[in-house]
């Protein structure tokens, strides 16, 4: 029997909020601390609040209004912090979620593990490959339960889709694609000027290990994703979800090579990341994976306008946010005839048919709500089992997108040694695998 959720409890209308909070004894609850309560952090917090066997006892953010909102949702009186290290010093906290901007993930994750906390950390896992590897090593060293917020891994309907492809359901997949399509032209995120921050101290703390630069409103809140000091752009934001899902379906680890082309071609704002981008990875065994980012045009990405498509020899799988569908390939039952100037009409008739479907149509639907991923994390905190998207799984998927960003920056075709986590054909590109933190921050 699954632990009672806040949503299901509310539907019953049987008790007050106070009695709800007492359904499970304090000793049965996992005591959660939430670090970072902005857009995604608020959503992650909501996902945990669905479950009655956890309790929010501590919250941390630089923004007082975010703390107020989180406290109002938690049906308790969580301790408030603006310094995450003080939250980690709280011995009553069993586990934490980290949903800050990407450039803070590694530091906070390592500190949380060494403070004895189990950790749910949002994707993208890290800003660099070296950070991700450090996070994997520290999690193993400290034996902490970890979950990376690639929440599709906990969606049952997507588990079925991945298993179907891995078992050869659509044949050999030669091409798999993920799309981020949205027309942001002409204004994008706008172009506000640099200026004095509302608080110099708060701006310095927000930057953390990132370089010290003049304050710009677009570098904060959700728009940080458009600046390389804090994010890899949509390639790591959405691309991690797509790369992970495709790897899962293919049953493959890391790519063997990557290249990329793109740039800021049309949108008139102060972003640093591309508005148009194509990244191409090659996996051993004969599969190309493509991330297509079109942010100056919103025409459909493919026949179903799906987020992802996997093209197999027997059929194509289209993956949407809440469903998937397999469309069979129609196969000619014999080799194609040789084209000659004699009997051309007969040759064309043979080429055009008849054809037969290789597989039956198939589909599935469901939800990828963050609450399912939070549920898996809570279960694993109790059992000490490996989570659906543990730190190593998240690192491999994140690293694939990070090396795509390096291919774009270096304008090169890069061969990747996933064991050594180094490029083998371009030593200059290896310098982008890490960066020097701003003093006094150290990983």
C-alpha cells in the first residue's frame, strides 16, 4: 500500500490539515530540507509534499518571498535559512533536495553528502564533466542515496516504452532525435542593461563559485539558463532529459563522438547561448542521436510534433510528454530492382508495392509527474536501494550534453573516451571539462 498522499487525502475531506500532519508518527517521516525554491525548486517541493511519509522541516533560499511561499505550503513551521551550510548543520534533516542554478549543484551536493544527508539534486547535474565525476565519487565514498531530477525515469509508461525499444520492438534504431522548438523571436528574454544589484551581498552569494561580473537582471531567476557561467543552455536543460530517455531506450552508455553547429542567429536579446543549434552524437553499434534546438521558428518538429523520435528499421517511436506511439514501417518484401532505361514502368511498380508492416502499432500513455520521482527517492532513503536515476546515471546523461556544448564552443568533431572522460583527438577541448572556481570557493 502506497503512503497516503496529500492529493488523495484532500479528496477524502475527512480530516483537517493538522490531523493530516499527524497521520504518520514523527519517527516514520523522512525529514526533508529544500535548498533553492525558485521555479523548479518550488515544483520539486510540491512533488515531495504529495507524500505523507515526509515532512519539510527546513528551507533555504536567498529570496524571502520564496521562503514564505514554501513555508505556507509545507503545513508545518520549517526552519528558514539563507545559507545552505547552516541547513546542512541541522542534525534533524535526513535528506535534502537541491534545485538551485546549475553552477551551485556540485558544491552543495558534495557538502550535503559529507554532512550525512541523502540527496535529490535537480538536473542538469553539473556545469562541467569534472564536477559530475567528483559528485559520483563523493556519493560512493559517503554511501549516500542519490537521485538526479531526470524525473522521466520514474514514469511507468516511459519504463514500458524504453523496455519495448531495448527488446528490439522497433528493430535497430539508426537515428534518435530530441527537439526544443519555440519561437522566441524577436525579443527573447529582453535586453536589460547592467546595473547595481538590489543587494551587493546577495548578488555575490548568488554568484558563488562563478566569475564576478556586473549585475544584470537576466542573469538571475529562471533566465540564468541563457548564460554560460551558470548553465549549458537548452542543450543541458532540455537536452539532458532527451539524451537520458534515448540512452535508456537504446540500452547504451556514453557516445563515442560528438559535433555541433549553431549560434545566436535571430533573437535580439542579451543571451549567450544559441537560439539555433544542432548537436550530433554517434554511439557504438550504429546509432546517431541528434538534439535540434529551433528558437526562432515554431513549425512542428516531426510528423507528430513530438519531443523525441526513435527511428528503427521496423518502426518509429514518437515520445510526447504524456504518451508514446509506435508507427510501423512498411517494408518491401524483396530487394529493390535495378533501374534501367528498359522496363522503367515495371521497375517503379515493383518499388511502390506491395509492402507489409513489420510490427503491430503500439502505444502507451501516463504521467511523468515529479511526485513519482520523489516517491522513488523516499522509498530508497528507507531501503538504501539505488534510485531510478542515481548519481552515476545522471552524470553519464549530463556529460553527453556537456561535451556537445564543448563541441560547439571549439567548432570541432570530438572523439570521446567515456572511461577516462577525456577527448582523444583534441587536447585543447579537454580544458573545457572543468573550470576554476572563484575564490574562496573550492570543490
